[in-house]
């Protein structure tokens, strides 16, 4: 009980215990790798620092109380992060958790209870150090305190441990996660939760380090890949009579008159200067046969909560089936896991920019106070209206701030959207059909009576988990139909299909209204998911998403994020098949091209899906490119017209009949890194405000 060694080692041991416990419960992170050494060093340093600071207090009772408070709060923080990982397969930053805590408690109280019940083993084990501290507090902080010589030795040890951990982190293979690509989701597995807390505080004050941007800008000169593509280029294919009207095909780049090189020469800020240089290195996409196909017509854009191809059933969801099979048919569309859940997917769909975690929060949150002239409402003509709706609490996520900044007239429950039935019955999730019933007449009537064109935007909610008869009111509503057709499926898979039947009814109502008003041929409906239904993956490892699909893969495999892009109009007489690899960040630039808008394709992370100025077997910075979020330990996966790179196995598999040169993979790696890092800096440093653009 009087051991000075026990006194000194208690807090380092307690912190290390928590870090190892969190790591042991994380099924997706290898337990034994170099991260263990980094976590050991950082835990020892943090524990010694905490002990020394408290041991310096002359009031021993106060030191003991403070030690208990810090240890208790730390234990709760570890439990919360474990809950985030168990529920969303993500570790969240502390500022983001604080921002969302009230919404989660208010709107998902029953879900939180279920999550906590599933965490009971982890919670009980987490409180072991706290219980030990209560028993040993007088030993940890003895009445006399440590002698000055001992404190000096401990301070020196602290410095050695911290320096060792820093050297292995800042200069090791994962240095990017420790510096310019820092996120809580990548930092915790590599450096531990305590170090992640320190980094978040440090970067909040000093800013996140800037990446070596010059190294990411590849040689833009690639004459074989610039200009109109040859016959090898994979593009949309269909019966010619089903495509655009027979008129001269527009030519030339989709670019504005912006001299990025000149802007770089005049710029004094090194970050903005580097972004200008990056933009100057890019090749714009070319106009094509689909340019202006919907010029002057209406647009309805939807981000569908947890939508996936496996929600489509010809019998149970006939409208979804119709709209995904009778318009443009995208065979290689992906909605990557951006690690930001719904808000990240919505950002990618509405901006065409890769979402990131950054200093100040997430891309959507930060973009609310940034210049965003590249969003659709800022590009459409002035004679358009831009209504937007979400059928849940209007300020769940700060979409009441970022959507208006994008140019939308936004309403949700609590600020203008009346959802009387869903609200009065306290339905969770609310009904997408009711949202359509409450909203579509407003802009359709204005279009028919006054000639006001519209671009309407919806963020749906009916497809949200939990997927069970008791946890999802939309699933319960359609339970009988799904059980009758799929009696052998699990309740989770049945409930997922069932809740998407409400989305189908909403789309049916929308199409019926457009057709009744005689404007279905003059309206393009576009819909993509925010993310795949990750709440179908249980904490115990049961993966109901694999059951629903009928085959297995795991988190991080590119096939898991293959999705469906719905793009339909009544004027499309026959399906237009599109085999080009594409993702959600390609939606906005593709819409810009389809509507013949004046835009600069270089300002987006994505590209016009129909642009053909590339060769499938050659590197080009304007080629089709699907970028996936970082694998925690392996980097980014990606897909091009040439093949697929899986970060989990570090292997590139070329498409059949395609051969690439030996530099191809390394060059695409650099392009991916550039797109990810520049998309972060573009929002964080308000880059668009530095351009000669009129919003």
C-alpha cells in the first residue's frame, strides 16, 4: 500500500488499459501492429503528466478528488467512442460528438438505450481502473507527495516517452494521419484516444498542418489523354433515338475563363497559391452529346437515407424499379463511405466535392460560412426557384445553415415543413410520402401557372435504421407485404426493404403529380444514397447487408459501396446504359452538363460522367475516378476505367482486356491524394472566395 512505484505507475497503467480495451473490442482494427508501441509510449507520457500535475497540488484531498474526476470522465469518453464505433463503425471527433449530443439524446433516445445495453461488457470492464482508484487513492497520492528528485526523473521519462511516440508518428508510415490527414477515425486506431484528444485540441488552436501539396500535383502534360477520345473510350450506349435530340454536338471544354496560373503568380498565401497551381494542372472535361439535353427544364434532386440497390424490388417497390430501369441506367455507380455518415453523403451529392473532417468540424458544417458558388442554385438561371425539404428535425446536422448557403430555400420539421401525421403520432422515422404530399404542389403549381422553373431538393428519412418492426415505424407500416414475399429473410433485412417501400410511394406520388401536370417530360429526377445501410451490420459481427445481397464482403471492400444512381425523365423513351465508373461527387458536374450550365469542371472533385476526353488504359487527371475514404491502415481504394485498386489488399486488378503502364497505379495514387487533400483545403480555406466568380 505504500509503494512509490504503484503511486507512479497507476495513471500510465490505467490509460494504457483503456486504450488496449478499446482496441481489443474493435473487430476492424488489427490488435498487434506498430500502433501498439506508439500507444504504449503516448499512454506512459500522458499518465506521467497527469500524475505529476496532480501530485504537485499541496492539498492531497483535492488531488485525489481531481484524479477521480479525470479518470471518471475519461472512462465515460472511452465508452462513448466505443458506442460510436459499435453503432456507426466510426470514431468521432470530440467537437462533433458535443455538437450532436443534444440531437441524439432528443431524437434517438430509444436507440441510445439499445446501444448502451449492447455495451454493458465493455462498460463494466472500463470502470475497473476507476474502482481500483477509489480503493487505492491514498496510495496513488500519498500525504507526502513525491520528492523533487523523483519528479525530475519522472518529467525526464515523460519527455522521452512523448518524444519516442512523436517520432514514430510524425515520421512513420502513418505520418499523414498524425498531421494533415488527421481525423478521429484514423487517429484512434493508430495513436490512441488520449493522443487523439490532444491532437484535436492542438489543431483547433493552431490549425491542421498543410500537406506537401506540391508533391501531389502530377505532370499535367499527357497529350494522348487530352482532347476528344477515340473509339476505345467507354461512354454511354443506347439506341440513338432514345438519347439526346439529333442536333450538333457541342464541343470545347466545360471551363470558365479563369487563369489559375496567373492567380497563383499573384497569390501570397501559400495554401491558396498551391490550390491555384493544382487547378491549373487539371484538364477540364469536354462537352459532349448530352450537353444541354435538359436545358431550361426542371430538376428534382434527392439524397435518399441509406438507399441501396437491394431496396429495389419489381413487385414491392415498382416505382423505384421503373425509375432506375427506364431512364439513365448506371451500372457502375458508387456511394463511398465518407466516414461522416448522412451529412457527408449529402455534401457529396449537393456539392460535387469530397467531404472531409477538418479543423472546425466537417465539410458541411464549415461550408455554411464559406463561399459556395459551385452549388446548383448558384448556377441555374434567376427564373428558377430552389425549394428544399427534410422530413425530420430541421436542424439535425446544421443543414439549416449550409443548405441556405448553397442557395436553397430550406424547410424541415420545426421551421416550415408541416408533417402533421408523423409528428402527432411521434413516428420514427417520419414518412417520405407525407413530405411529398405536403410539398410538391407548391412548385408544380408555380411552374404550371406562372412558368416558374424549379430545382427542388429533398433529404429523405424513411429508410433510416434501426431496421426492426419495433424500431422503425415505416418498416412496421409495410411489414405484411415483405413478410409475405420474403418469409425466409431475417427481420433486419425484411425491415430494411419494408421502410424503403415508403420512399417508393413518395416517388410514385411525385411522378403521378408531374404527369398529371403535364411536365414529366420537362423534369429530370435524380436520386442517390447518402451511404449504404451500415446499421444492418450488428455489433456482434452479424452482417445482414451481406444476407440481403446474397454474397459476402467486408467493410472497406469497394463492392460494399456499389449503389444506384437514379436519373429519370419522362422524355427518355428507352434506357440509356452507362458503364462509366462514377460516384456521388460526379452528380453535380453531370447535372451542370445536362442542363447546359456555365460552370468550370475543374472546381469539383467529381466530373461529368458523360465526358469522353480520356483513354481507358492511360492515366489522365480528367478520367473517370471513384475515390473511397481511407481504409484505416491501408489508404484509399479507387476505381478507374482501367481497373480497381483495393486498399485492404494493396492490389490493382485491371479490367479485362486493359493493360496499363508501370507508373499508372502510383500516378493514380497521387491524383487520389490530391483530390482528397485539396477538397479539404478548398472548403477549410474558403478557396472559392478567391476566384473571380459571380454567385
